């Protein structure tokens, strides 16, 4: 139900706003999916990843390679991309599940930093710095009959929307399932959870695999905006996603949406601000990063459960 | 001299720098249980300040010393302003919701600090790359007709770091403060009961780590240029060195630094500099999978 209203709301929002905003809303939805993968991984199972952008890259590259080399339809390529990132997630998860916070953080950070080198190292397949072009195939005729002619940005947006709704549906149900409870249990009290018969290692790996799959999906959708290459999935993307997740509230699904909105619109807002007040080039170049960093630090010091988490608390207290 | 021997010697100078970076990481990790991703951001910032001093006519030595002192102060400031409030909140919070987030909060905080340093440096210094001077020549030493691949600066680096290492070892072995630090790292509660001011010891760890990082920054930049992001790679290599050495062990950190320095150097000389990152990734994952306690570490501390 939530997912359906989500779908409808964002479709109408896209209609109200123009094509430029649809391009941006598309990115919001993709980041929403990517941050949901962090909600599962970090918020629920308590593992940290600074390499979520690298897992997105896996999805993007698999999708681009299958489409360019085997000319499969977009949907099938996305399915293969998700499978590919699930597999990479399994390999990473096998090592990650044994590692505690800082080691995992460092290892995933190195992974995301290594993407450009990997793209150059395997240039024949991954096409180095330039990357691989990737576009959605033409919208199907039944859709154009329903919605009228669809331009590039709108088609991307309309294409992403159902995926976001499906992932939302999936994550809501997942967090309410046995697995969601198990993750919370091993995150809060690992020893007690193990004594209650939860296989801690396997549960952690499971979270990592699912999270990778979702990130891979986000990465494939991200790639469909035109190109899949190292510059599309920089380390800054991984860190921006984590920043969005933490500021929004990493334990909360609504926090993922808040975070995604912040990551996309905050830089715009700041750019508008620096143009308005004619700040110098240096300052306006680095102002978005600066404000993001300050917000992140203030969040972890003052309100570590994030915007959504903070609201949650106030509500809980007012009920008393 | 044989090329291979020269490469090894060069590895020692680079490895010593990575070792010092790893040493700083391990120091904070043992004292506060935090992996400080901002460490080389601090170093980048102080190196920029030193560079400005030199441009304005200050001598190299004074600028370098100011950078190192500022590095220590910066470490103390971060610990007091950011890490202490976080620790205080995590120890008093009761709800599982917040408690869970505290597993990741220190890491996220250090990443935020790294971004803060980089963006502020970008605003002030425009993100331009600039060189950083060395006190002695960074060109290969001339012996007869041959140019050796290592320079007077490499010898200088090894000399400085050897002296620093000896001082640190003496500090830990011979002074009461060093003993207090070791005690606090081993068992904070017992140390506290025996009159060690654990909080103060923690701060000292951040000070030493910050100062060492700044020293590493001053020693790396003459051959690597200075920009807001230059030292990220050094941090990653330093982290890998710390992991190789077993993140609990200070001598292990130095050893890990020399090992990874040799590896990076041999790969960039004999194979291809482009492969360095991929090989670090491979080494890191191999160590984490095969010998997660590192070559020196004995505890299975990093296993969840």
C-alpha cells in the first residue's frame, strides 16, 4: 500500500515538475534505492560500507557489458546486473562478515578507491576512464499510448519509479520479517543472538548479499543515464550515500528518502546561494562538500539517529 | 650499486613513511578504539600551512616544526571537540536504537572530518597542486657516472624516521607516561584504578598520532605534490600497513609499512605504477582473509 502510494505520488510529482526536475528526481529515486541498501546493511545489520558506490559500479558495469556485447533487452540486463552484484556481494560478504567495523570500513573504502584503477587495468572490457555508453531501449508502444510521447529524462524517471517502489516494498517487508529481527538482534547483542540460535556469520553475510543486490540495481539504473565509467561511481558517491543515510537516519526507511533528497538538492541549493551572494569560485566549488561535512559531524555529535530517527524519538516521548 | 638494492633502499624510505602513518593509526586505535580516517586530512592541512610559511620566507625547519606541532594540536582538538562528546553520549545512552548507531558513529565522524579538512583546504588554497620543498636534493645521488634511484632526501627521511622511532620506543619503555599509555591501552579500567588519567592518556595518543601524521605529510609531499586529496593514497597504504602488522601492534605497524612500501615500490618500478592500487586491494583482502590477526598480532581482535 505504502509502495503504491509512493509510486503514484512520485509519478504525479514528476508530472507537476518539468523535465529538468524529472532528471533530478530520477537521481533522487536511484539514491533512495542505494541508501535503502545501506539501511539494511548498516542500520539493520550494523555493518559499515564505504564502498556502496563500488557495488553500484558492479551493477552498472555488468548491465552495460551485457547490453553492448549481447544486445539483451534492458530489463534482462538489469536482472543479470542484480545477479552479478549479488555474487560480488557474496564474495565480499564472506570476508566482511568476519570483520568488525573499522576493518570493514577500510576494506570497502579501498575497494571503492580501486574502481578507476580496475577500469584501466581491464581496459579491454571496462573501457578505462571513458567508460561504456548505456541507454535505455525505446519506451514500449503501449506506454507511449498511455502516457503520450516520452522524452529521455521522463522515460528514465518512469523506468526507475517502479523499481524504487518494488525495492521499498521489499525492504519494508524484509525489516519486518524474521531476518530483520535477526539483524537487529545480532547488531545489538551479538552474543545473546548467537546463544538464541541465530547463526551470526550467516545472517551478516545474508545482509551483505541483499544490500549488494539492491546497490547493484541502483548502479544499473544510475548507468542508464548515459554512461558507465569510473567518474560515474567515484569514492565521493559512496561517501555521499553514507552521509545521506546518516543525516537522514540510517535506521529508518523514511530517512533514506530524506537523505537521498538532501544529497541531490542540497548542492543545488548551495550553488543557488553562492550565485546569489556571488561567492568566490574557490568557496563556491567547495561549499557543498563543506556544508555536507559540517552537517555530518553535527549529526553524529548531536543527533546520531538522524532526522527521521530524531522525529521518531520526539514522537515516542510525546506519547508518554 | 645494483638496481635491485637501490629499489630496496628506496622502498625503505617510502616504507618508513607508511610505517609512521600506520603507527599513528594504531596509536589512536589502541587508545580510543577509533580508526581515524581524518588523519592524513589533518596532515594535508598542516602541510599546506607549512608550505604557506615557506612561501612567505620562513625557513624550512621552522615551517616543518610548526606543522608537526600544529598536527599534535589538531589531534587534541579533534579528540576533545568531536570524539569525547560522541563517547560520552554512547556511554550514557540506553536505547538500543542509538546504541546500534554508535558502532559506526566514530568512523562516520572521522570521515566527516576528512571531508571538512579537504573542503576547507580547497576553499583556502583553491585545490591547486603545489610542490613542497625538501631540505636536501630529491634527485638521485650521483656516484661517478651512475645516478642512483634514491636521493639525499631518501636518506634524510630514513634518518629522521629512525630517530623518531628510537625516541618513541624510549618514551614507551622508559617514561611513566609511556607506561601509563601502554597500561591504558591494555586495560583502561585497571589503569584508571591504578591512578592513570585515562582521558588524558587518550588525548596524548591523538596528539602523538597527529604530530606523526604531519611529519609524514612533510616527508611525502616533496616527491608527491600537495593537493587536498594527495594524502588519501598515503592513508590507504598506511591502513593496509597497519592491517598487515596486526592493528594492535606498534612495531607491527612499522614492519607492515616497510613491507607494503617495498611491495608498492617493486611493483611501480618493475611492473607498472598503474597496478599499485589493485595490488594493495589484493594484499589487503588476502591478509584479512588468510591472516586477519596480522603478522605480529596474536589476538583475534578484529574478528567480529
